[in-house]
């Protein structure tokens, strides 16, 4: 007879589009055999049955799946009448490993009933977990979650910490499947805490890697691909990693490289994983690998026929093992491939089956994706009305998942890889008119509102606002304002032009070289200080600006730009309206401001106004620490930044603040040099301030936005490095934040969300507008510019008007021919807000005094003359 069963722990692959966490915990049985209870039917050849199951499971662990299946099939006829809990637990575990999920549920259910009848608490816990495994693969994710939670309670009561940790991980997996990434991460974090307190126990090593892999899957799913890549690579460094976990992580890492546009290296990783799976089996893992491999061939390498062959194998395998989640994504990608190969009827069948299966299993992530495929097929088959209905249904389900299940911290990247769905719906709306005619006002409004649902949604969440309708946007514009909202795409450029009373649409051909033009144009301005000889700037003017300015209606004085893609890094004020050297610059015709989206602009304008003058500080200013040698010890992050980036002291920072403060009411506070700590900034939340001004260094990381930092003075509890996340944690109801720092309007660009910059971060804290810079600014020139800007601000101009007036003043400055002096600064947010009452310019005051004195003298003289004339001769 085989030895009694030992505790066994394994891993199972979770098949999911875009991210693949791992299911830990296949605790097969405890090390005991339950004796049949009185009246129970005695198993036939019980010893032989145990031997067969034991050998079957051992064969699975050795990768001999065929031999394992033979022994399982031989034992199966005798399992249904078994009265041994361990036999049923063994059978359920083997069935799950072989992909027989319905049998897994059947045997686990019988085992659970028998364990309850015999008061076998350990047997109950194991059967509950195995039921969770079976139900999850059958697409019954809510039932799976219930059983995992019940298993956890049992194991905690029994003191089985290792099994409870595995149950927690599996519950996190279900929340991941539902799109509730916040809850999933919380559960994975709970598992890690348990692991940290049991580090000397043998089970923690593998469980730690499984949990780390699941955390990486969350990062991957929300767009933090690089972070996921680092975690997967760290796991693979463990030379003692089990074969199954190594193969799964290789698959995940391959998918990451595919998403990072490195498909050939991804294929190498898939081949390594396939070689391992050839040894150990695991049909669920093999099916997922086939899906991931096929998707790479389809999406990245356009090898659609090869992709179809792999996807059909994956579909057959997922159906064989009844894995509904895998089946939905196999069907979706088969529909995609058939669209590429013009097999429209086959594509229609696959898409329809995917929608039906996702609806039946209530799998919301699979449902919106399947509806997208169905919409594409309907469009190709010449049914635009049905296609548009499916696009809209797809977006509704997608946004429900985002709103209800995705934590706010991860929403910024959630829609990035789904922008093409919104673009497809917009294109179809605008195409739904007779050939050769312009879209109607209703079509423009509908297309605008769909596009707006994809723009800056995480910032809208922070502002507690929803996407606005076109009418709402127009109602919040003043006469003379024009929103210029370009949407760039491979099929063309669509530009919405919106005023208080009208809306129109400008369509331009694709601009495939725009990214290069903007990059080179920025470089030319920064390196030479002028734009006369820049071919890149001339191309931008010819292909983008001239068509826009040709469509601007009369009476416009202020432009509000909603920049897409690389346009967010370009300062428009210094550019010329035409390519002639005497063409006026945009700043000479229009005021210019930037907004993350039209809906964000509306939300900012609807915000409660800041406190009136005198009720709080007018100005709170921060100047850069001296960065003397005592900071060069590499003991803090600030020290290391100073050393690595060779940051120089900003000698004129105090001078800058002193000069600009003279233009404002005296109720201000300046935190200079070593006083300028982060605690002072946090203190504004309770004290209040109309304006916050920073004259310091900023360090911008366009790849990892959380690494961007403002440099303030070190304090007892912090090192003076203020990150984006630190700013996002503040609540500042201020009128204006001025960032007189380098490149503070730049950062990582997330398609749809915009630039993850300090300018955007301060908007999310409650600032109405932010003045920031698009490229490095000079410590020598900043005091002059800020002095001029704050003078015009104090005269009652809006933020955007004050910035324009400052730039116009400096156009006449002897050094203003160098565009670097003034063109870096932009206004982001609601630039229409005036902080102070309107005042006359200083040069008019002497004239008014002279005129008044002259009129008074004239009046007195007139009276004297009249008196003389009235006297008798």
C-alpha cells in the first residue's frame, strides 16, 4: 500500500487577458486516512485505489501527464462511491491538475459533504479550497471566492498559517479577475505580511514568489509594465524556483516584452516556457501560453495565419478542460485574426460566441472585450448601426469596471491601451452621414462626448467631476475663447474647435512625422534660441497650425489648447501663424493656456472660488536650499540627487521672490533656503494662501513619474525630496501655483490621461491654475520674467492674460530674441481667473494726474473770467 498522503502545495496558472497571476495552494490532503463511518459503503479495493491516486499525483509532479491520466482513469470508476475524504480530496486535486474542472468540483463537493458528516475540519478546509479552484476555472468566480474565504476561516481556526495564506492569495486572484485591483493588492499584501512572520518555514519561499508574481500581474494590468518587468526578473533569479512557477513567470515576462514592443525576445521566452511545460504538463498553463504566443504573432508580428493555428489549439484545449475564462479570450483573438485575414463569417461566429460566454459567466472584463470584437465585425460586414451599438455597450461595461473595481491609484493607466476603442466609436459616429457632407452638429456633439469620456479621467476623479457634454463646455466658455482639441491618430487628425456659441470639426491627414517634428523643434529652440531656421517648426506650422488658424472664427482672443501626444511638450506662444519670417507669433494675436481636457476645464471653473483677499496669506513662497557641500555626503536621497545631477545652487531664487512679492499685498510668507521644507507646504492646508510660488530645482522622470521631484530643504522627518505622490496627498484650495523650476510641465505621457507632471498634480490638489515650464529655465532670467508676470497679475489680469502680457513685454527686451528667455512658461488649468481687481497700467497714472490737474486749473480760470465779465464797467 502507498504511504499516507502528505501535505502537497502546487501552483495553477490563471488565464487572463493582459495579466496572468498565479493561483497558489493546491493543498491536496492532510497526512491521515479517514476510516469509513458505520453504514458507509466501503470503497472497492481501497488500498489499490490509494496506490493508483498516489502514483497518479506523483506522475503529475514529475511531468508525466499521460501516465498520470492513465492511472486516474483507472481509479475514476471506483471514486464515486468512495467514503474516504482523502480519496475524494486526492481525486479533486488530480482532476484540477489534469484540467477536468467539472470532475474537480464533483469530487470536492462529495468530499466536503463527507468531511462535514464526519466532523473532519481539515478535510473541509481542503475540499473548500479545491472547490474554489474548480469553480474559478469554470467561470463561476463569485462561488470560487465564497469557498476560498470559507477555506481561509477553517485553516485559521486550525492554525494552518500556510494554507490560510494560500487561501488569501486565491481570494486576491478572484478580486483581480473582477477588476478590483485595490482589493487584490490588499490581500496580496496581507499574504506578504504572513510570510514575513514565518520566514524560517519551508513553505514561505514559493508562496512569496507566487504572491510577488500576482502583484506584478496587477502592475501589468494597470499599465505599470516596467514595474512588472522588474518583479518577474527578480523571481527568475531564484535558481531553486520550481519548474511550474518558472514556466509561468517566463510566460508573464514574455507578455511584458511583447507589450514593450520587443516581440522577438518575447517569443524566445515563450519557447523556454513551452519546453518546461512539455516536461510537466499543466493543460491550463499550456493553453494560456498558446494564447499569449498567438496574440504576439497576431498583434506584434502580423503573422495572422500562424496565430490562428496556435489560437485554435488553445481554444480546443480550454474547451477540453472547461476553462471558460481562457475560452473567451481564445475566441476574441480568433475573431481578431479572422478580421485580418478577411474571414468575416468565421470572425462573426467567434465574436458572437465570446459575447454569449462572457454574458453567461458574468465575466465583465471578457464582456467588454468581446463586444469590441463584435463591433469590429459588424462594421466590416457593413452594419454601422449595430457596430455603433456594440461600441457603446463595450464602453459602458469598460467604464463600469474602471469606476467600480479599479482603485483610484491605478486608474491613470487603465484606459491607456483602450483609447483605440473610443477612437473607433468616434470615427464611426462621424462617418454616419452621406458621403461628401460635413458632420452635423448632433454628430459633432456625440463624437466629442465619446472622445471626452476617454480624456483625463483620473484627474476628473480627483476633482470629483464627470465627463462634460458639449453644451456644458460651451456654457462655461466666455465670448472670445476657443478650445482647440486635436485627436491624433494613424488614420488622420480630428480637431474639435469649440466656442461659446458654435462647434466645428477640422479633419487633417495623418501626421506620422509630428512626433519627430516636435522633438526636433524643441531641440532647435532650446539649442539656438530662435525658430527661423528650424525645418521642424516650419513643418508644424505648415501642416498643423496654418489649417487651424485658417478655421478660427473672428472675434477670438484666447486659445485653450487640449494637447494630444507630443503636442503637450510644445510651447505654442512663440510659434508663428505663418512660415514667413515676419509672420506674427501666436502670442501677439492670442492668449494661450493649456487644459488636460475640456471636462477638466469645466470642473476647475465650477470649483468654489478661493478665499477673498485678506482672509488668508496672499503669497507663500519657497526658495531652493543652498545645496552646499554638507549635502554632498550621499546620506539622503537629496544628497544623491545633488551629486548625480550636479545640481547647482540657485543664487537668484531669493531675489526672484523679493521682486515679485513687491507687486502683491503685504500679507505673505517666504520660506527661504533651509526653512523651505515640505512641512511648510503641508501647513498651507490649514492656513490658506491665494498663491504658492516655488523658486527651486525640479527633477523630472518621464519614464517613472513617481520619481519626479521638487527639491526643498531637508527636515527631521523627510529628506527634502518632494515627489508627485507627496503633492497628490495635499488639499490646497489656491488660485495659482507658480513653478519657477525646470520642466515642471513635463513628465510621463499616458495616452488619454495626459502628462503626469507637477502642473497636473497641483491641479488635482485644488489649484485653479498652474504656471510651469516646458524646458529648463535660467536662474539669471527667471527673476526678470517673474517680476514682469506678477506685475501684470497684480493689475487685475487673469493668469493667462498676465503671462501673455509678460511675454509681450519681453518681446521688446534686448535679449528676448532668444526664445529660451520667455517661451518655456505656460498656464495649465483655468487661466481665465483674475486674482485682483483691474488696475490701470503704471505709465497711465502720471498722464491721468496731469490731465486732472489741467482740468481743475481750466475750471478755476473759467470761473474767474466769468466773474470779471459779470462786474459793471
